[in-house]
């Protein structure tokens, strides 16, 4: 098969001493980021993105993607040993992982979590290997109306499938669009929203925004909450690993079901967090030992970890094939590709074959390396949590400031970073989602360009968005998702009410 041949070519690209070394460095940095509360995959990738400016795009994406895999693995360590979710999706892992650690089975819990993570990520990478080229070939037929329809579908799916308030999602997205419009209009060349300030001509740099929103914002929130660590020590013995691996095959149905949930939620903008909770809930409902969940059941660790890693990995599919990120981390990686002069989307598979297949090959190898690293270094990373947060927080802030300054070597960017940090903090406090803001900031100008090009072609006729079955179908689906919260409420009004079973037993006044 063509995909297998291209994948082998990808392995030949990445199997160099430099790239393998970057893989190990990325995994270790990622695990460290995942272990530290207040950071995460998107935060870590955003903060460390400036380190890759001097690298080739292939080496850079390998390192950044391995940071992401490492952060996913690292989140499980804090969840199991300290009952502190290192990542939002790892909350579900604490339900059974921490009780297992309290029972003296920390090694088994961590082995279960790491192995399940590997399985979920592996199945998602296999899906990307065979599905991404097909999606890219299909997308090559797209014109500006089709691309705008896909962008619209992405934005609207956050509203229709998001777990938060639709109004908060729309408000977050609107702010992202406003920030994306600052600077020079790419169609007319005119300046917009610069208010006479030359520094704003280039707009708000995506990298500075994400460093502030994720890095500074999370640190401010963590400082306010005051973190105190108290957890179980862990040492993973090879015998424990082998014994756990013998037991894990009995959960193959849970792993497969959770992987499918994760892949679906990763391709759509559902994300890893809803995927982990959904997989945990289904596993609890369908398991013979469902009543034991929450008391230290291994299956309760398998389900969320498998789903979360499958979702986190499969989110890269729409980013590579369509240029549309499926998660905040994918959005940061998309920004990195643009900085390196690469245009994500279907043409990437034609013009940059070595890069694309090198990245996919690194996903296979990176997850294997990640599993080996975390199994052998758990005590080391667990001990980091015993360092006072009052020391860790300033170090992270300094790293963020250095990263922001290196973008344009301008002090103003550090002030912008701090401003975005305050916005990120307020969004967290007010329970506004950050992912729609980041998405709109990355894709806002591209969506605008596609829409205006479509309008130029049609001479201002909006009905071009329904000019053929493909663009019409995507646009209709997008509008349905946009208004889905309202549609769901209307359907609920017409749904017949269930009869009150206890009405006879209640006394009448």
C-alpha cells in the first residue's frame, strides 16, 4: 500500500541521531511539564516553541510533538500519586488511580495508565496513517467557499458540541476574531485597529498570545489557589510491570471502546477531557465490576487514559489534512507550522511529503520512547512535586518571558504576554473557555480571507455557500451545530413528559 511505503520513507527521515535525541529531550521536557500543575501540553508547547526557531521544520515538529506526548504521560503521575490532575482530562484518572496508590498498588496503577495511554495513542496514529491522506486528497478539490464552510463548521462545532455555555463560547470566539483582525488587511493592504500605533501593524503574535493565555494565566490561577502536595511514593518494579501487562488484555473491549470514543472526540473539537469522562462513564456502566469503580479498579484507569491519549493524538488529523486544529495544542502546533513557512492543509501532503510522513512516523516512535522513559523515571519526576511551588512558579514565568521576548526581540511583547496572561486568568475564573479564543486567533484571518475570496468570485452573492452539494452540506451542518443548543431546547419542549410513578402514593392537600 502507498501509505505503508510513505510511512517507511518517514522513518528513514526521522531515524537520525539528532532527531532521536530530540525525541528523548522532548519526552523528558513534556513529562516535566505534565507533572507540574499550572502547565500542560498546550502551555508547554507554546512556551518552548521559540526553542525550535533555529531547527529544521521536521526536527522542530518532532520535538514539539514529543513534548505533547510527554505531557500526556506526565499528567497521569500527579493524578495517581498526588490526587492532583496534571491535565484537565486526567481528573477521571484520579477516581481509581489514587485509591490504587493508597492501597499500595501505585506501581500497578501507573503501569496501567502508561500502557493504556500508549494503546490509545497507537490506535489513533494508525487511524491518522490511513485516513489523513484520503482526507487530504478529498480536500484538494476544495475552493474558497468549501474552505470557508469547513472553517465555519469548526467554529460552530465548538458551540454545538461544547460542554460550556454557548454564549461564553461565542464571546470567547468573538474576542479571538477581534484580536486576529488587528494589523494589516491581507486583501486590501489597509491597517485595521492599530490606533496609530506602529507596533500593532503586525498584529498580535499568536505565540505571545498563547504563552500569556496558557502559561501566565495558569500560573496566576495556581498561585491564587495555593498548591500543597502530599502524595504516595512510587517505584515501578519490572515484576509489577509484567504482572500488570498480563492482566491488561482482559480489558481489551474497554480499551477498544475508549479508543474509538477518543478518536471521534479528537477529530471533532470535543477534546480529551470530555472523551476521558465519557469513556469512564461508559466503562462504569458496561463493566461487570462497575459498582467497584472509584475504589481502586484498574479498568477505571484504563478507560480515561486510553480515551484521552486517543483524542489528543487524533486531534492532529484535521490539523494536518485540513489546516484546522482539533485541540488547543494542535492550534499551537499549527501556529508553529506557519512560523516555519509551512501551510497546513491538503497541499502539505503533496508539497512536503517528507515532513508529513516524518511527523507521522515520529508519533509511532515517540510513543514507544515515551512509554520507556516514564516507566523508568517515575520516582524522579514524582520528587519534583516536593519542590515548593513558590520556587517553581517564578521559574516558569521567567521561561515564558524569555520565550515571548525572543519572538521579535521586543520588550513590548513581554507586556502583551502579561496582558494575555491576565485575560487567561479572568477567563479561567469566570469559566470562559480558552480553546475557542485560540482557534479564532489562529484561523480568524484565514476564514476571513476565504470568505472574502468567495464573495469576490460570486460578486457578493452569499448563496455561493450553497452552490453545490458539498459546500451546501458542510454549511448546513455548520449552521445546525451553531443553533443546536436552541434546537435542543425546542425539542425538549415538545417531548412528552414521563408519567409520575409516585403520584398515587403522595397525599393530596
